[in-house]
C-alpha cells in the first residue's frame, strides 16, 4: 500500500501479509544539485534523500544521492515496470550511481511484482539490508512512479 505525506516529503510503500511486514520509505529530500557546466549533469538533477527499510524487527536507514529526474532515475525505472503490467521474464534491476540503493523487480503471473529493495551505506561498508514489497503490476506501480517523480521534484 502506497502512503504519501500531505507535503509530499515522505513516500512510503508498505506490504503486510498478516504475519510478515515490509516497508520502504523515501524521506526528506535535502537538496538538489545541478551543474550546468558539466555536460553529463546538465540535464539531470542530483537529489540527496533518506531511505529507510523496515520489516519484522529490522530497521535500516541510509542517505542516498541519486540522479532521479530527466527520465534516467528510479521514477523512470518504475514507470517502465508499470507500463509492462502484462509481465516480463527474469529480473529487472535499477541501482543508483553510488550503489547505496537498488531494487530488483520480478513479475509474478498473478499480476503482482516483487520489489526487493536493498540499501548499503557505501561500497566500503560490510553490511546491507533488504526487504521485499509486493506491488500490483499496473496502477499501483504507476502511482508509485508518479509519487516518486513528485518527491524528487521538490
């Protein structure tokens, strides 16, 4: 189930099967950075935000810096998943540039997508955490993509 705060500063996706709970939360977009002098960054904004994973006693949080606009970031990845609601073979993956946040999407024949989200503070840290959230393949996935697009536009 998708939850968005009134001011749009928090987007959370929660899955609850009755005995298992998993949640990913995107919060507090801290700043936007655009360097028009760099041709690789001229059309993309960099956004710093917090990602929090939780599930059955696990809570982990990390600050993430991502390119998440101009059709190349996480919202675009999720939008493509929503458009492919009839399914696909295998696993699709998105990872931010610094590899602090990633998601693997696997389509199920029942019209849902298993999203395995993982975080790690940096390449040099020895831990990571992950949760799996089930999302309806069409409308719910598209709504998540729209809300994250708005979140990153703050």
